[in-house]
C-alpha cells in the first residue's frame, strides 16, 4: 500500500504530537514493506523533498496568495494539487489527516480518505469550555463529511468528538498511538537526579503548566531542593505575547529559581531528560491521548498524569502511575510529595507502568492494527 499523511508537523523541522506519531508510524509502515509519503506546508518559497528512513517527506513552498482571509483555501489548494501529482506517479491507497484536513477533498477519490481523531477544534473547545469558532468548526464538519473512515486515538476522543461531529455509518476504529521503544528504551536509573521533576510539552495553559507551578510552591515547603525542568516550545497569544513570559511575571523569583525553561529540544533528546527525572509530571487539563506519559512509562520512569480525558485509559492510579486532578494544584502537590516520600513504592509502580506501556503502545502490534484496518478499508472502497 501507499499511505499518504497530510501534516504541517514533522519532528525534523517542527515538534508536536501529531508529527511524532506520523514519523514513528511512517517509519514502521516502511519497515513493514509499505510506501509512505508525508505532505505539509513549509515556510520557504521553494519545495523541499527528502527521505527520512524510507518515508518521503514533501515540505511544500509557502503559498503567498489569499493570506489575510483565505489561508485555509490557499493551503488546501496547494496541498491537493501536490497530492494528486504524487498519486499520478505512485497511486495512493490511503490519504490520512487530522480532524480538519479533508475540507478540500470533495467527492469520491480512487483512494480512501481517513480522518484520525487526534483532538480537533470541537474537542478542545468543549474540554476548555470555550466557544467553537465558526470558521474552524465548519472546516472540521466539512472534513468529516468528506471522510470515508475514521480512527480515534482513544475511546475518550471518539465519544466526545461524536457529540459535535457525525461519523454517520462510516467505519470507525479505536487504535492507540504507538511508541518507538528503540528511542524510549529502558532508563538508566543511576542517572536519576534526586527531587528532579521533568515536564515535556508545549508551554501553554491546556498543558497544565500554570497549575503545576502553583503546586510547586507547596512542594517546596517540604522539599526545598526540588527543581522542575520544562522542555517544550513556547505558546503565544493572538497579540504575540509569550505565554512563558506571562508565567514569569505571575510567579515570584523565589519560585522561579526552582524552575528552568529550556525551550524546545529534538525528540531524540527527550529520553535523556526523562532519565534525569525522579518523577515525570504531565498534569494536562485535557489530552486526546498524549504521548509524553506513555513514552516515559515505556522507559520505566515514574509518571504523574491527569485524571481527565483518557488519563484513566492510560494509568491506573497507584498501580501503573499516579493520577491527579489537574485543576487542583493541591492535588498535584499531594501526588508529587507522595512520589518523593515513597521512592521504593514508586519504583514498583514504574515497573508496572512499563509493562502496561510495552503491551498497550507496542510499535509492532499497533502498526499491524493500522495495516489491517487500512487493508479492510481498501477492500470496501
């Protein structure tokens, strides 16, 4: 089969959960004997094409027309045109995108159009209790109408997305994300730094970083040497204001002396950072699945995750990891203190979490599930 993913994210030039998923899955599909292409918009005036361990990545020239009000139209037109050229050269069997990615793919095509629900605009508008923007919401509705089939990365994202976007009678499959166990290998526990906390992810409100810093104030009282390392790209408000800068102005210098914002790092460098953690902390207000928690679990690291969304699909509290109410800094602090007070218990919990992650997010098994679903769709198309 020839599988083509549409995504502006890819770890070689831009970090992000969807890009990481596509790279990991794409390489695995190539290893299984399939052809994989990734098509997305870049920022240069010329197209770039390169090979990533067998995955052909097309980073298209940035469209300079219809920028003010028609960016979605210009991007869609450019990507559709390029995909159809690729299809003429090497016929595509599966075209896969996140929620809104099929808005410009009207009508029946000779390939199967699949939406993978990573968590779109409707999903996060509900979880963050904010209004659905008409334009972005409409693109998702059109995309869902144009899709031939759907994959959800968790039961939770499937059920909550279905409140707003109909899949009709089209095939829907829940397939968990996979993790590269060669990258997220067994951690060297001798490299763990006492009272070191590690957070990875975009530094923004929905990742729970503000509540984590409030919780840290309480943890410092009992553990004055505790330190939080934050790895991830900054988020900006509509006016360009840095979210990290806002955080720095919201907390005391004393608290911030216990925090280091490292900025974005390459995916390949993340495991070494997890290795240093006594506890990996990911108190996201909402995720569709989230890769950071299971990646750390795969390495045998103790993990604190959220009890919201698919948290309880990922971690059984006090068995495979710790769960917290991400909206309650007191609860976040309580779980961190428990972990620091009980290193032997946390070692047992981490071992259980590792076994769960190795079974649930196994790259080969998840890849086989994707291939099986793709092949069934091709037969039905």
